[in-house]
């Protein structure tokens, strides 16, 4: 995942600011979290891996809905915040998703959540294969990321370009992420052994209109994020 020049995770030093904003921001609280939680469905009694858990905002929702959650993040600062938020009963580890999940056995998890993380990874197919490995045969992986058309319109060039993009956020963090057309995302899912069960293009929840009217208007006209629910591909015979 993304590292700064000194080898630290780029969210280190920005985790507190990010956590405060994401708790009630239009794109997180009223856009991505509702969408991916709906895709995950009923999580009562299910083992859920929150991969790239950040400050634990998604994990807290999953725990409140009755899931057993394990979280990890590359950023030590994020891990600290997640542990504070989730309490001692929830396992939160520091781990880089670009490395194997050697601390998790095969077929251990019912669900995996990868919320707004995949576009940071250096080798997305390798990471997806690891998540495939730790999922049970009928498990599901839910992924959210920026919408390819939103990336293209913001960045210019050809829609079919696949490359790293750099942005400077208002908090001062230099943000690097990978952008590519939709077909390349789907090709990577297939290469890792997944099939797409459902695709959604995020729509803002109604509450956003009262809190963030301008953003609500924009996101009601054009998508900013998309999410997919992936299932393990069935083995072929013959």
C-alpha cells in the first residue's frame, strides 16, 4: 500500500484529522458506508475481516449489527484509533495488504470488506487472491472504490488510461491512487478467482441533502464511487 518517502504509511500523522472528518463527511458517512453495509447484508453471527480498517468507523457499524470483526491497517496511527474506538474485545492488527495474510488460515472468514482501499495497492491481484484464500467457500468480498468516470473527469486524458494519480488533500496529505477503466477492475477480480455478484453505483442517502446540499446535488447527477460484491468462482469441470 501507499508509503511516504520515509517509509511510513501516508495516513500516519493524518489519522486523527481523517477520522474526525470521515465520521460525518458526505462521502464517507452518507455515501460509502451506507452503500457497502447494504451490500454486506445481514452480518449477525458472521466473521468479517475489515481490510484497511482505518479508524474503525465501518467496523463499529458491523459490531453494532452483530458481527465478529477482525480489522487491520497499514497505518499504526489508524490501528491505534481503531483499537480505541472498538475496545479490547476486537482484534485490530497492523498489516500491509501488499504482504501475505500469513496470520490468517484458509477459509476463516464469512465476509471481507475492502472499503476505499483497493486503489492504493501495488499488486491488486495478489492482494485479492489472499482475500480469496481466507474466505470460506460461500463467503463474499465487498469492495468500494472511486468510480472510473469520476477519476477520468477529474484527471483528464483518455478514459482507458491506467495510471497513478496524485492529489493534495485539504489536510495537506499528498494522496496517490491507481485509476483504471471498469473493464480492467473486472479483469483483476476474475484473475483473482472471483465473479461479480452485484455492482452498485453509489447514490447519496437523503440525509445528505439536509447536511451537504451542494455535494448531494452533484452526487445525485454523477457517481463518485462504485461498489461490488464478489463471490468465489465455482470450479469448472470437464
